[in-house]
């Protein structure tokens, strides 16, 4: 790690075998931090029914109590996890990738929650959507591969 505010955190969600491989690709670098907090596991435990993150988000917005509780729990846990990253690394920005990055509510809700867990009077870190689509993590991992 080379100093404050020079690091970026990439997060993604995908099929377990792909996301695990991607996490290991990024996590093996000494300039990256990887956090994996699966939304799907919360939903599946509560309902026993398969659904994508976008489907769960749409159902939550439509008033489905199990979906709303799933997202509430996910956003709380995600905010706590990211607060620890902010406390340790003090990043300028955190960029979401993968399918979960398509869920709009995360960009509004998670930053409002992490302040309770950050050891500072203010939090200037921004949570942003990726620029190149939800496959940005795959592109980044492929680009990094040749550099090793």
C-alpha cells in the first residue's frame, strides 16, 4: 500500500465459482482489498426461492417484506464492512461492479449508513457505479493478469 487515498476497492457478485476466482485474482494483489458479502444468501435463507439481485430489489420496491428485509440487512452489513475499509485505507472512492452494481438503491442507502461506523467526523468517500458495465471486474482481472 502506497499511501492514503490512492487505492480503489472493486466489489462484484456473480456465480460462486466465478466470483471466488475473481476475488482471489484481486485479493492476491497487495494494492487491492476485496470484500464479498452475498445478498443472495440472505434472500435464499429467508425465502428458499431463487432470484437475482435486480429481482429482489424490484420486489423490495414493490413492497415485498422478505425482499425489503433482505436489502435492509445487506445494506447494513455492507455499510459496516465498507466502514472498516474506509477506517483503514481512507479511499477516495469505492466502485461497485458485477450484477449488484445495477441496484440503484445501494448508492443512496449504503453511504448514509456507513457514517455510524467510520471513526471520523465526516466521510468524504464516494460510492460509485462502475463506468464500463457490470463486467468491469472481469476486465480488470484480465488486464492485471499479464502484469504479474
